[in-house]
């Protein structure tokens, strides 16, 4: 059901209401209208300006005339919204959309540049922060156009039909209302029916805000500068009066006023966000937004300014790298300072803009080129925001750990029975060097971080992170074999005996994921099968790597009994850009040929917990009412496998 209560007065479409009627509708539905405007306005304005502009948009929609007259038709909403509210809503949508595009005429041009009430001096306003789901939706809204944001708000919060939304957007001058609707439907479908709840959260409520002062020191400097400027202007005016008349000078072109001002704010080191040291222990949103600023150079304004300006426009001498799917554009708002200090022979600054972590590094000696590394982190949580690479060197990788990490150690994935070793951490949260996994084919060991969260946020919670060449290490998890009659199991931390044994067989394949922006990798043991002739058991495992961008890839493996704990398993199928083996693709079927000790060949196949029958056609013909299949087979020849699920649907095999 819609979040807001619907108006129920006169529903005649196309009638402009009088002032009294419109004012009554505006007052009654003011929070609803301001939220609608806030969602449509361009995120590049920044949260403070979006809040004020949303209120300004709504407060300026009242008609001047007290007598209602007819305008262009406004779509009514099947008797669920009054004519006054419908008319006001259309005006709000039109004005908010204008803010993200070129004004239609001179009056709109002037109105967008003159000061608009309400105005706030000395304070900055921010909607209250929500959880990780709200943050993810906010980032998704940032990536689409204003028309798509309007379509989503009208469909979800206003409950309008698709045709009504299309008519309203067309009347508002949107060139592709159908495309905006498709984008909105895609955003809504990606959140499993929770979009309305998320859009109704405090994260998107510009009527319930938090306040904080602007920078007080800079305010004093500006006051002094304003006084000095007034004196200089007065003197210059007196001189100009005494000068003879001359030809007027040519005007100097000024471009990008609003954009330039926004970028200047984002690049001002005095405006960098800084969380309190204990913010992480008193919040439900445990991610980079609650990291405090650490390091011995957090007060070095010149260093911070260099880092910000390199992010905004790295020159040809700067070495820039970005993980797959990470944009290199400068931040839209002042980012959060995570770290500034000397590490491993370099001065390092770590910044976070809500979607990305940026690492700026320059040599301590001043000789050599600076470097800028960028990585997406827009859906980070207590584990994936648990550490960030702060430096790489010949001695290994140093990490900056999250403030909620209570214990840190390292272990070798290829030695599952060897205890973890303690890892030293400085008072600023920087670890001692951790050996990096060997590049190329050499895989004598695979070091990983084993971190434990503070019991202030999670009890007895340890997890593994591994370096895959990006700023953010990947989170390793494990899903055990399904239990008899038990519900489907969710991924869990890869710290137990079965998880470590599985990862010992798989670890060396992680090298193929280097530099691809991987967020997490899960080993899912989806089936166990008895091998013909031997009586031994093999485990079918689906390894899924999820990227920060969203797409994931899988590799289906057969883990047979081995002579050593770290003997590599056998990959039988690989697929890129698939939902298989995730919570959105819970069913999997795979098969491979296998040679028995006697030299005979067999076709082995296995399916996940909801597979009830496996059928083979082609070079092998077999049909088994079970989750596994093992039948004699020729060594060559194409075979097609199909599974039947408990709901009767057909499931093709992974190939």
C-alpha cells in the first residue's frame, strides 16, 4: 500500500484550483509533496541544497489567481486524489524536473538563479541516514535520470498507473517517458517488493532532518574577507569616477557556475566529513560512513587539498587505477576522510564519497609521481567494510582496519589445519605487512586475513578477507551441504573446519579474479555423491564471485577424495554474468565425465536440494528420480542434462 494517505476531495481533472483550495491541499499533503520533489531533484545538488530546494519547489506552486480556471489536462488518479492535489503535484514534478535540465523560458531561467526561500545560514541540513538498503537505493537513484526518479516516485509512492505517469511526464516535457518508466520498474523489481518501504524511510525525508554548523573558521575568514572586499570596492569606485570615459571592456566568459561551486565545496579540505571516534558503536549502519579519520596527517590541510585536487583532475604525471565498473569522476559532495598518514615510505590519504574509496599516495621524499586508486564500495557492510588496502610493497600488503575490528590474524588457506597467527596493528589501525598471494601459476600459499568484530556490534563474529589486487579485499564465505528436510541454508563465514577444507581445494583459483572488482566469493556445497566402484564420496561445489557492480560469475567444481588437503579440485563448468548459485538463482544442475579406477568412464551429475529428477539425452540416455546420477558413458559425445524441480519446472544444466 502507498506510504502516504490519499486525498479524497474533488477529482475533476484539468481544473486549476483557487488559492484557498490549493493552499488547503498543499498544507495537508506538504510532507508528501516535499518528499516527491526531493526524490526527483538531481543528487548532484548535495543533500543540503536538495532539502532546501525541495521545500522551495513546493512552496512556490500556489496559483496567483483565486478563481479556478482550466489549464492543460492533468491526469486524475481514478478518484483517489483531489483535483487540487493533482494540480499541485503536476506543478511540483514539472519544477523539480526543470532543476535537472535547461529552463524552458526566461522566467524559469531567472527563477533558477535568484535566491529562493527557504534559506538557511550557518547550518547544513541532512536527512537522517538509513541502513544499507536505503544507501544502495540512493546510489541507484543517483545513477539514473530525473525522469526515471520521478516515474519511480509516482508509481510507488503515489500509486499512479503506468499510463497516468506517462501522461504526466509527457506533459512535463520528458522526451522518453516510456524509457523512464522502464528504468523505474527495473529499480523497483531489484528490491523484492521493498521499494515503497525504502522510499518512505528517513533517508528520503526532507522534512525530518539533522543539522550541523558550517565550518566556523572559514566563516570568520569569509566575514573578514567580505569587509576587506567592501573597502577595496569603495576605493575602486572612487578611482573610476575620476577616470575619463573609455570603451567598455569585453565581458569575460564564466561557465559552470553551479557545477563549479559544487565542485569547489567537494574539494575544500575544511569541509571533509569526519565521523566521531565511537560513531560505529552506536549505529545500525556499520560501514564506511562511521569510520573515524585516523593517522598523523589528518590536520595537514595542504596534503588533503592535494589529494582532493588530484581526484578532481589527475594530471598526466599521476598514476591512476580504478577497479572494473568504478567511475573516476570527482566527488559530488565533500567526501569522508578515513586516513591520512605515512605508511611504507609513502604519504597516504584515504577518502570515501559514499560510493567509492579513493587512495591518494605520494612519496615521502617528494620525488616520484603520485598515485590515485579508486574502488567501488557502495554496498559495503560490517565485513566488506572491514579493511582497506593502505599500501603495497615488497614486504606485503598493509591494511587499514575498520574501527570495530577487535582481533586480527592471518592464516594460509592451503593449510586448513594450521592455526591462525596474530597480526600486529598500530594504534591508528594499520596492520603489519601481510604477504600477498603469489601471482601467476605459483600457488604455494594463499594468505588471508582473519578478523573478529567487536562484541559491541556482533557476538563471536569472525570472517575471512583476501587480497585480489583491489583496494577492498574480498569476503570469503561458505554454504554447507543441505540438511535432510531442513530449509535452504544461507552463506556463513568461512572459518569452520568444513569451510576451510573446501577453500583449501579452491583457493588457488582465486588468482583468476584479480583486479575485477570482486566483493565476495562463496563456496556452496550443493550436493554430495557416492562415486561408482569406490564407495568414496565427492562433493559438488558452486563457487560464486559477486562484483561490486552486481554481475557475478560461477564455477562448478567436483571435489573428490584427495591425497592432500590442498589438492586442487576439478572445474566442470563456468558461466559469467549469471544469477546462478545466488539467492536469486537457488537451483543448479551440473554434470561431468569421470574415470573410475578400473578405467571405465561414467557420467556423473548432481543437482541442488530442489532437484527431484535428472534426465540425460544424447550420447547417454538415462533417467533417475534423485538429485544425483551416475551411469556408464562413452568417453566422447555430447550429452544434454535436464533436471525437474519440486514445482515441476525444468532446469537446464550449467555448461
